[in-house]
C-alpha cells in the first residue's frame, strides 16, 4: 500500500507518518515507513509505505521529484535554509529576471552539489548533522552529491518588505519540534533584524520562486545556495513544497 501524506511545515517525516496512522485505525497494526525525507521547514508530499510495500522502499527512494521553492537573496545560513544560524553582509543588489533565468538554465543536466552540513546524509558512520553539531566537520571528507536537474523554471521574482520576510521566519521556526537550535537561531535572526532596522528601516529584499524537477537525492537547499553563488549574492532556501514523487502527486 502506498499512501500520499501531506507533511505539514514544522513536522518531521516521522511525525507526519504517526499523525496519519493515528487518524486511520485500520493501519494501526501495519508496518509503515516513509520513502524520502522532507526537512522540518519544508512541506508537501510524503510517500508512506504500509504493509508489504515497506520491503520496496529502495525502489520508491529512487523516484524523481518536483518542488516549488522560494529562495531569499542577501542572506546565508549554516544549514542553507532559514532554520540555521543566519548571516548577511548588508548588501542587497537588485537582480533581474533574465539573469536568474540564464543561471537557472545552467543547472539543467548533471550537477555536483555540496551536501548541507546539517543533513541526515551518513558520512563516516553517522549523519552529517552530528558531525556539524559536534563541530567536527574538519575531521571528515564531505562529499558532493550527483544530481540530475531536468527543469529549473523561474516562476516569479519579487521584492518584499524585509519585515514581511522576517515575520514569516520568526513565526515559522517555533512550529518546528525537536532539537534544531531554535532558540539560538531565532536570537541571531532577531539581532540581524535589529541591525537592519537601524541601517535600512524600510529595506526591501528579493525572493525568487522557482520550480525544480530533479532526481532523487537532490538537496534543494544546495541549489538555492549555488544559485546565489552564480549570481554573486548570498542566498538561502526560504520556503519549500514538494508537489510530486514519481507518478504520485496531490491528486492521489
């Protein structure tokens, strides 16, 4: 049995699975697992396998995926998304749609993308985030990830009041359960906001909404950062929604 579950923003995949199980008593005694992670700050389609299908998990993990992403320019973090310790150089150049589309097109094909330090990717016997939390990344070789990008389309480039983006970030992070350094991260965002209020009280920042169609194992956070590198500006993933996994989508 293959179930299409909507993982809410802030949930872990396991929390989404258990919430679904609790709402469906007929599944109480079935073995269940999810095929493909979604970060706490992401939402969208999560494939849950139940019954005998759990033994086919590796096949489902290989399926291509589609995402709707929103990328914030002018800021970076150690997790590549908003749930990380943020930094900014206080420079916010105005980007053009044409330039972003050109750089997005260069992603089409095979890419070697850096694996985010705060990810569950196992390296040298334990997840990357454990090395990062222990400040031991220098002790391991951090590999890149081979990814196939089939489509990378700019949907919209928009100018937003910084206050709107800041409010979204600070209202979203508390929704995340578990130990993700939320208190420390929020404090850093608060400090950045205080600085920006003094330097540029009516600051406008840019975000790009991009649709990605890519192979399994692609970190959209890494694509967000690499796009900023190509454009010469700091960047991070602000929002992410997974809309399909292989042939499965929300219509299911």
